[in-house]
């Protein structure tokens, strides 16, 4: 294992995180992310937030909530130091819009999105669109991603939206208990289609909470980001970095590189 400090010989050009599921009820997770922003994020050129950064997002008018404004302000402070911030929506925070993007100083990206940095091209995605074996979720996703549905939902009072989301979260937790991990993981054919669509050989995504580096046929690499949970006895978390030599590095919750 290698500590973060050993990377100084090769500058970090980008960092990738996802699935923080930030919420006021998880203060240690929040503190870990704020510390990450003030340390590691300030040492890179670009930070990519690949979905489910918030546990849920009811609409940009929820910036009136002090906690949400705190996170937006923390991101904006990083951007003010010259770090470019980018956001891909997750299944929990796909209602993030231009108002939040402006408040946080970040750019919204489509899913998937291809970047070319440090001499290599990388496809970025949240990962939920590739969980095609979960038929019920895919039907739900198709519905809530429709602009007409979102427009109607966002027209509701904020309190009503939050109540609906809370009900959806409870229903999702109950239904997921009856689903196998395989069903909730990405589908191999969907991943293959994504590689063909983007024309790259490296993919970074989150969503599944099953961090790993998968070496696939054709020298393809699929990096899966971890979820964050520091309010437990054994913290989970981590990120991926891209250094100037074009090498991707995986880090755990303690900031230790994973071999």
C-alpha cells in the first residue's frame, strides 16, 4: 500500500468520487467530505462528482436548507481556488439543476460523458443506467427522468416533494431487501454497450457500492467507486485519482492507496 504523499512526484490532474449520500444526520461523513475538499481536492485540477452526492435532492429551491447551502458553499470555495468541478447526476440527486450548479461553481455533464486527460480517454457514468437486470428500477428511472414528469414534480411545494421522496426511499429500501446483489449490479451486456458507445477502454462509475477494478476482455478497465459512510464503526469511502502520467489510483476511506 502507498500513502497519498507518495504521489507528489506525479501531480494529480483529476479526482473522482460518488455515492457520498450526504445528509445532515451523518455528521462524520459530512466532515470527511469537507476535509476531502480542503485537502485532496485543492491539490488537483479537476474534481468529478459522479452522482448520489446527496442522499436526495428535492429541487434547487432546497438551497434554503442550511445544510445544502453549506455543501454548495464548500464546493464553491474549491472552485474559487481554481479547481474545475463537474457533476453527473445520480439516482438520488438527478433533480440538481442550473441554480445549484451556479451556487456550487460546477458544470453539469450528461451521463455518460467522455473526458480526455493525461493522455487517456475515460468514460464517466453514475452506473444506474447499466443495472438493466433490475427491471422495476429501470421502469421507475425512465419515468422520473422525463422532463414533463420533473416539471410537474418541481411545481409542487417543497415540503410535499420531500414527503414524496421520503416515501419513495422507504419503499426502495423495502423492495431492495428482496433483490439479489446480482440484480442490483450492472449488467455485463449493458457495460459492453457503454464501452462501444463511448469508444474508450476505461470506465469509471459508482452506484453499486461495490468498489473494485474489473479487468475485462479487450484490455478494458472498469473502475467502480466506493460509497461513503463514516458514521459507522468501520468507515467506508474513498476516491480515484488520475495523475499526470496517465495512471489511475484507487484510495480507501483512510486515504491509503489500494494496490
